[in-house]
C-alpha cells in the first residue's frame, strides 16, 4: 500500500473543515454537445446564490489543450478571458454574468492541464516510485482541485460542469465521472443530468430513446442522476417525465423541462418557476428562503425579449464567422453579449451585421453603408487584415462611431498613420515584419507585464491597470458610468490578451496629426487607449484591453454604453 504521506494518497477526503462542509453538484450532458449544460449550471448556481448561499462554479474540459488560448475560436467558440489571465471555455463567461462574480484558474481545468501536472509531479519524484496511472493519480488531482476551490472560496455549494457528452467516443471525460463517483463516499454530492429529447418532424412527438441511452451510459460509470433537466424544442409532457422517472428511479418531482426559450438569460427564471432550487435544497436538507429576489434579472430579461420601437445597427468586422456553410456567433460571444447589455440599457433593439473581413473591398463598404456603429474586434495574423483596415478608414472618414478592441486598436493606429500622418507603408510586424514604419511591434519580455505561452511566445494576459487622460472621451465615459478602479488617480483596470504593442517611436508624430493617446500603463510605457476628439469624430475609441469580458447584464461596460449612445445619436433605425 502507498504510504499516507504520498501526494497520490488513496484517501480523497477533504483535508479542511470548509471543504468537508461544501456540497457538490455535478452537471453532466447527454445525447449531444452544446445541449445547455453551461447555462443550466450557471442557472442553478445563481438560484442557490439568491437563497443566500456562497456558490462557486467549475468547468471540467476534456481537451488536451492546457487552456483555450491556442484553440481557433471557430473550433470551440470565444475563449473567455478571466481577470487572472486564464483563457477558458465560453461557459465561464456565463458563470461570471449569471453570478456577477469573477472566476479564474480555480474554476477551470482541462485534461491536458491535469496530465501536465501529474507528469510534472512524477518527474519530480513526488509519487515516490509509484506506478502512475489515470486512476487514481489523475482522479485524485481532479478531486484535490475540487476541494481546494471549495476551501479558497468558502463555498456552500460548488457547481461543477462536466464537459463533453456522456459515453462519447474519446471518453476523456470518464475520469471526471470517476472522480465524482468517488467523492460521493466522503462528501455530499448531487448529480444533475441535462439531456436532449428530439421531436422528429416526420413523427411529431418527443422520442426519449437517445436520452435513455445517455442515462444508461451514465449508470455504467456508477452514477445515477438525482435530477433530470430535459432539453427539447417544446415543453416535455408528463407522460415523458414519468417515463424517465420510473425507468431510472428518479423522483418525478426532480424531472424538469428546459424547452427552447427566447434568450438564455430566461433559463434561471424558467427553472425557478419549476422549483428546481427548492428541490435541490431539499435534497441536501438545506434551508430555503420563502421568496428570493430576482426582480432585477427578471426586468432585464423582459426588456431583452420585448421589441423596441427603434433599433441600433452595429457591424462587427471580423474573420471568425464561417465554418463550412454555417455562420457562427460564438467566436465573438462576449462582444455580442456586451453590445446586448448596452442595448438593453438604452432600451433599443440591437441589430448585428456580421461582416467577414476577407470579402472584397466594394462588398465590404456596401455592407457598412447603413450601419450606426462599427466594431473591429480581436484577431490574430494577417488573414483579413486589409478588410479591417478599410472598415477603420470608412468609420473615421464617414464619422461612424467606432470601437476597436485589441487588434482593432492596433489597426486603427496603422490606418491613421497611413492615411492621416502620411506614413504610407505603416503596418504591424505581425503582418509585415519588414515594414519601414513598425507602428505595432514586439517588445522585450518582462515578467512584470507578460507570461510565456510557449517557445518564443510571450503575451500580456490578465488584468492590467491604466491611467486615463482627463477630459478625453474615454475618461468621461468611465467617469459617467462609474468605471474607475480609483477615480482620484484616474485609474482603471482592463483585461488583456495580446502579443504586440504600439511602438512609442510613433507617438509624437501621430499626436501631432490629431490622434489622442488617452490611456497608458501607470509607468507610461504601454499605450492602452487611443481616440479622436469629439470635435473631429462623434466616437472613435480603440483600446488594447478587452472590456467586453467585464460587461454584465445588470452592469454594462461604460465603453459599450457610450459607443451605442453615439450610434443612436447618429440616427438609429426604425
């Protein structure tokens, strides 16, 4: 038997009082991916939080990627950028927006990261000569992280989303399920299974067999679900509910319908009406409030669903929209949500024009003719850059409100250098390493500002402070909407995810030609915001940061509020 002091101890019990008191709710999915586990997990967490409990969420992913920063967003959606620099799955954004609390490294794990940790421990002889295997070493590392997160957050409930689909071919997620099974021996655990019941058009009635196969796969892992959430196009009738209940020994009161709704933010309200929160609290023998206050969220959802008299039309000019014959929105999910939050704030409907920056110049400009605002978001590499620069130029020359995010700020500087300052071959070294005027360039690695992602690849990741220049458009926006970290010091903080920086050699010449450098790092070295004065342009702001990841339904980000305000003032649409 292994000695008790070994890191891979066979005892997976929590080692501290708070972790031992925490309740763990595992949310799994069956039949297909994207069934709605993340939104269900976020909704459960929100409802329990409204009862006065401390809640945290964790997402477990099957990928061998260490994080999601290296994945093409077309493959897995927009990597959610956390305050601590974690590049995570899109669902962590739902956790932040639903719970209105920050999440980071403790709230996310991938199979690649787990293997990396265990192999590193093995190489350092921390297992004292044991034969290192997925069970128990990977599963113990999983449970260790669960308990550690419970301890650090002092959570009453830890809601854990198990990535992937039960029974899938790769079966990496089997280790998460094994960890969850073992935890039930020493902790209070509940399993919520989200499954899908299709309604084939040629039949016209719900068919439960795919869901039954999924639950059967879950049972082969030693887990019987305590709660069932059924996704479908329509409300699931009592006949199907009871079929699941008696076939799988689930209390009929613990089977819930989660049919398609107009907006995902409606899901917690829908589950609240069915008393899922009360059933979970009863399961754990925990006290429940007679009535929880979710009125602010309900007001937001009602406004989001209600058609407005006017709309504001915004173009997003990017290159991560297409996969095969499909058009994606998940690649810019946080951005779209941030625009949505601001549109509800202004009580305007939001109409999006998703423009592929690789299309021809004429087609691109034609699509921009009737928009009220233009956003150029994050991007990597040279593909589609020319179209983005044309969009920046069009916005600047035609006085259309413009918001440049990360790459969108960098390309705004390139466009201004070329067409206003007269530096005709100005460019970013990311696109043209041999350009004469390196407006955007690499900077030497500095541990204070950057992290190493891989061989020869350093990045600025996470939250960084910025000093705003008083009187600027950006300063006024943060001041008006209470976005300062420390207003007396003109200090804000935004999340960053990029490799290249503005070249300070060109700050003077661009300033002389009218570009305002409205925000810099506290030491003055990094350019964080650029803009044009209101006397020249109604709203032209570029930021090296990513404000879209901080916006929330009940607290829209200042920049998005004022960007849309400028678009509305431009005219809007009926």
